[in-house]
C-alpha cells in the first residue's frame, strides 16, 4: 500500500515528522508502527525530490479542472471535520486537443481547490498551460513547487 502526501512549509526531516504526526487517526492506525519506530519509518518513507506541485484555487476550481482533465475531480472531497490533514486524490492527465497526453499528475483536493502533484520539471509548463484555459474562471494557478515537499509512505497494513 502506498500513501502519497504533500507537506508544506517544513525542512525535509521536519516535513516527514510533521506529516506522520498529522495523519488522520485512521491512517495512523494503519501505519502506526511507522510513527513509533524511527528505523522502520526510514525504510518506509521517501522524499520525492523529483515531484513538484501546482495549485489551482478559487471558487471555480472544481468546474475548471473537471472540464480539462481525464478523471472525475468533482468526486474528490476535503472534509475538514473528518480528515483535517488529508483529502482524497485522483490520478489524472491533461490532453492536447488531439488527445495526446501532455501532463499526468495526482490531483489532491484541498480546502480552497487542488494541489496537482506533477513531475518537478513539468510544473512550470503545467501551470502555464492551465493558465491558457483560465479565461474568466475564478481560479488562481501557481507553480508552488518551492513551497511543498512531496513524500511517499508505504508498508503493509497492520
């Protein structure tokens, strides 16, 4: 099982500690031994330095992405009461008008919109391409790779 997370505003070592500590109770139960055993945690987590992030925020964020990407992002939820530090995610892509894959990414729902987990080298181009489609949509699109550290946690279920 793999859990992909996005951590904001921490140096890499603190990002790992903070992310694990903030996992929702359900996920802490599943990988609780990762939080308690530093040696096990080192085997079961990896910073994803080659991954970047693009934010799509605003009142029209859901409708904007729903009309552009290959997955149903309208089904993604962010429930601050049940999952204060997590949200649902979907693997999606952005295609050219001819159907060629331009970008693939994980769309992660946030309180204000989405964070798109994309290859770091492609983040600026994805932000630029999405901005081309903005027109009058009430969205703000930014490459926020410098503000986020992406990581993966994995391991067997207890």
